[in-house]
């Protein structure tokens, strides 16, 4: 697939092309535009957290999710072999926590927490 995109703002404009063999964007910048093209923007992105309960870094992220009151689908790699298999196939790593944002993985608890705090206004609230 070849996509040409032009982006305009009151300060500048630019265009870019990227080619990719399938329907997955090669990077987060490309993923953002692929989501726009597919009709998904970053308002209420799909969030999936791959974790295990005894990991202190995972606990930090889960506490932030709870305190912000946002909806995140939880996947425990220690109790569900299918979750671990998916995570390893997607990233080549067993590392958790990993937050998938519209299918794109984000590692490091501090980076995940920062992203959640910066985007809380656009995230779906838990019931």
C-alpha cells in the first residue's frame, strides 16, 4: 500500500509518503495516520495492558489506570499462555508492562504513565 498524506497547520505544511507491504504502519507516526485513514483517531484509543500482578512496574501502571479511572483491557501473561504468546509474537519480548495503544506497543512504566496522564482527556472512562 502506498499512502501520500498532506498535513496543514497554521504554522506549516508537509507531506510524506510511505510504502508498506500490508495494512500495518511501520512506525508510530505512520500508525497515527493509518488510524486516521481507517477512521480511528486518538480519541478513545483501544488500550490493552500486558502485565503480571507481582511485577512492581506493572503495579505502578495499574494504580495509575485506577486513579485516572480509565478503561484498559488487562492481559496477564503469567496466568494466560495465549496472552504471553501474542505479546511475544508481536514484540519479540516478554517484557511487561506493555501498553498496546491501538495495537502499537509502548514499554517502560514511566513512559506508559506519562502517556496516560497526557492523554487522559481522550481516554474512555471505566464504569
